């Protein structure tokens, strides 16, 4: 089951209280205070885990509570700090405060960590309060409470190529042919009910990731069909591929409708580099890419996924576009101060 939005409760550990203690040993009649500090409460941490692809695990457990710190003890012994609680999430997860809507963090890489609820500080023992005029203080501090909050976790898949098209445009079939992914394929609309990811292998150990999302229909940006629920999963794709079936009655109208839904959903997404891919060309018996008005497209391609026709040209174009974008990103990075030092 694909789960991409959950609400969880987190509570960091409360700090341990300081101790009020006095040293009592033979030959030390004026031992003095020796109460230690309390330990710090554990934090609640989110950590990226590339082995995960969904937030399903959070549907079985909605509360995550870190361990509290131990209280301080005599002989100036500090209490043990509480253990942290780690929430493993798939890369691409956004964490927000549900009550305020404030953005907290975004986990983008495997192993990346963020503290989302900090544990309370341990209280001071009476040994801390010794002064020249107060040699035997009895006061101590209680530990601070840890942060408690209700969070919303939202997953946005990370992929290089996002396949966008109407139901039955051939997106799932293409993904199943060029990768090891096995999405559901059938001859009726809305076969795909959740996004699918596939890793496309090329020669020389080159790979890139393709995302297939449910079909986009008119009004998807307003919540019609399944489009609005999953359009956010192509927000992080570097390239969009508009998939149009060659058997469509009006190629231009179908393309215009897809572009409109993407632009209405997000201006940033609409600025993503894109190409147009005509599918099911085996129905014509030849590779034919009709002329349509698609300004800004870096290419028009005709393919037949079941017949494996035109796929090499399409994958090569995607790879060259990705390389060009990566080089542009590297050139935009500021030079290191020591870049020109011998």
C-alpha cells in the first residue's frame, strides 16, 4: 500500500531532576553538598532511509516518545541522558507542524537527519548552587519538559523523469519495459492508483529514475480524478515527459490540456524542462511523431513500448538532457576559495 501523508505525535524526553544530597563519610564531618545534575531528555529525530518508499509504517504507530533523562544522584553523579528516538522516512519527506502549518525540515538524502523535537535539559543538583555565603544549599532544579508536537509527514517522490499523461496513455507499460518495475497494466482507465518508481539501466553503469503517476484528467488541479492527490509527486522531477497516445482524437488538445493542468497546479513545475512522447505507434506500424505546437519542448518522440520501438532514442535524449542540467547546476555553484591555490 502506498501511503504518502500521515500525522504523528512526537514527544521528546523530559530532563531528569537535580539531586539534593550531602556528603556523609567518616573523617569528613563537613562533607558539603554533592547532589549531581539530572540527565538530558532524548530527542526525536527523523532520518532518511533509501530502503523505504512509503510512509506505511507510520500507520501502525502514531506516537513516538523519547526516553526521559535520569535524575541526578549523590557523589556528584549526573543522571544518564535519555535515548533518542529515530523515525526512518524515505528521502523526499517533508515535515510540518500540523497545528501551525510551519515547515520544520525536509529529508532529501539517505542518512540525512533532523531533530524535530528536542529533549528537555536536566536540572541542576544542589552542588551547583554552592557559594561563598551559602555553603549548604538545599535547592535543586527539576528537569525541563521535552518538546511535544503533532506533525504532518508528506512524501514527495524524487525522480529524474516524470511521466505525465491521461489514463491509458501507456505510462505504466513504458515503465515496465525500460525498468524492473512491475506496475499494474490493464485495458481500462485509472489502472495506476499510486505512483510507481523504476530505475532505468543504461550501458556503462548509467542509471536514472523514472516516476509514473496516475492519469491526469481535466480539472485534476482542482481535485478531480486522482491527479491532485499525486501531482505533487512530480514536483521534484527534473524532466517531464508528456505522454500522448497516437490513437488520440486530437493530439494538440490533449497536450494543451496536460500543460494547463500542470501550469494550474504549480508555476515552478510548469517551468520544468519537458518533451512530448507519442505512444502506441505500433498501431500505425511505423514511428510517427505528429507536429504539434509545444514551445519549449526539447524533443518530440514516437515509441512503441511493447514493440520496443523508438526507446533507444528516447532514453538517450533523456540522458543527454539530464547531463546538461547537471553540468549547468555544477557551473552555477560558487567556486571554492582554495580552488586556484597550488
